[in-house]
C-alpha cells in the first residue's frame, strides 16, 4: 500500500472569461465583451459551481485564490466583495490566504482598485506586456504605456504591497535594447514581482495563423541573458522559469502550489482543476464548460470533463511542474504528492544526472541551467512509456 502522509495544499482558481478585446497572441478562454456583463448571474453560477465541489474537499482550507481571465478587473469591486464574502461562508480560508486578481491597465480606475483591496484582494497581477506604445498596438492591447504606469501607481496608492507585472519579451522585431528598456521601466515602478516571459505563437490564435516577424534565435538568447543580468542587479531572484521576486515573501503562493503539484479547485467557464481523492484512491483532473453561455445554462452541469490521472502519467505530471522551479523541489514531495515511491523514477534521475540535466543534492531535485535550456528533452525521461510501475497502487491518507 502506498500512503500519503498528508494532503497537499489547496488553492482555488476562478475564471472570468470576458475581456474588452481578444488579443492576437492569447490562447486563454477569453471572449470579447459585446454587451453588459452578467455580473450577478455569473457570480451566482460561481457559487453554485463551488458548492457542488465542496464534498470533494471537506475539512480542507484554502491557502490561495487566483481570479484570472479574460480580464477579471472588468467586474465591479462590489461584485468581487460579494463573491469573496460568499466563498468565506462556504470554505475556510487560511489566516494568511493570498488572493490575487488579474487586472489590465485599460480597465484601471483608482476607486475600483481601492474597492478590490477593501474586498480582501491582497495581490494584483497587472498585464502590461510592454511599455512601448508601438509594441502594444502590435499586440492588440487596449492601453498605452502611460496608462500602464498610471495603473501601477493606482494599485500602489490603493495599498497593494504585492503587485506583479506581466511583461513579454521576444516581441515582433524587438532587439536587445528595446527589451532592456521595457525591463528597466518595469523595475523602476518599484513593484516586487515580475513575470517576464517570451512571446510564443500558440495554436488557435491570430498570431499563429498570421505570424508576425519575431526576433531570430540568437537575439532571443541575448535578450534572455541581458534580462537575467538586469534583474539580478536590481535585486530580483528568479524562482521559476519566468518568475522573479524581490524576496520569498512576495513569491506567488498560488503558482508555487501549481508547480509543487498541489491541489486546486476550479470554478468558472473553462476552468481546470486537480484534486487528490484518497478515499477514491485517485488523483483527478477536471474542466468546466468553456462557453459562458453553456456555463450559465442552468440545465447543464458545470463540469464538462473529469478523468483520473493514470499511475504511469504521474511522474511526468509531477516533474513537468517541479522542474520549472529554479531551486527545485524536495525529493520527498514526489512521494507526498503522487503516492509513488521515488524509486520508480530512480533510473531516469540517474541518467539525467549523468548528462548534467538534473542536480540532486541534500534531498532536493532540480534542473541544472542546461536542464532548463533543454527542459523538454529532460521531461521526456519521465514520460509514461519510460516508467515501469506496479499494476495496482493504492493511495491512502495517513492521519
């Protein structure tokens, strides 16, 4: 029998699918706002959705909430207050719960930000993407660089101590100097967290169908090297492939829970969740109907898909998240989060060590810089066809 000494931390993801305009690079479940938003109706649906999931998590407490989209800041502060008040009545919160709201500069209002803070939201993630007006136009953003600066200042004045800026690099025709200018402007705002990541062309996006001219690979490497140096000199430490923080206190607890293979409830159109169910001897993934119309249809269930994660899939599911972390993850988390003994992936770890893709020391596993550069190749070692597992494993929580 394989036993879990404890259940992993529990988070909640809430998806609000509307935005002012769909960006050409965006592959998230977002829908351009064409009429008044059904705020009350949607929040009622979110509460019903969560209520249906509660039997799966009785007795567990939320350590973080992330409200993403779309553009959740389109909703009023009053709606967010009502949503969070009802959540508190349904499921216990940890005393120091992190509650993040995604916001776009084009929807920023000082009074709204103040209202979000009063509602209990204590972290903002602002989707700037660039401080270059020409780049913003190419990216289809509805805000200007000045509006981005204004939104960040509004958030700071509203009392938000934890603010993240989303910033892209590798933008159409961008050079190293352009990328450095963007990065320095973000740093100079005084925020304590940056998500700095490369633009990628995702299927089912306008950019994928009509690709813009992106920088050559050599320039992308130079941009990455420049960014690592600039951020380090500014006091930011990289703790994940694209996440940089001034201290561990401002790291995203919600995203860390994803990367450490924690559990997360999910409500809202197109939301995806993952839960450990020891009573049923399984770990599941599930998703909700993507269309807001379908999600709001009271004659339909909220859940569109649910599947058990097969035992031979668990190593890759775990490692594809954990190895994104710069400092890696404690070895014992593999057992604690999957119910599998670390021995099942020992051969793969040894080969990766020999090829200098994994560093294993003092009870921790982490990808080396070379491993991060060739992360897909490293993860292939842990794919289901490379892992030998017993025919049957029983997962049980030990009290």
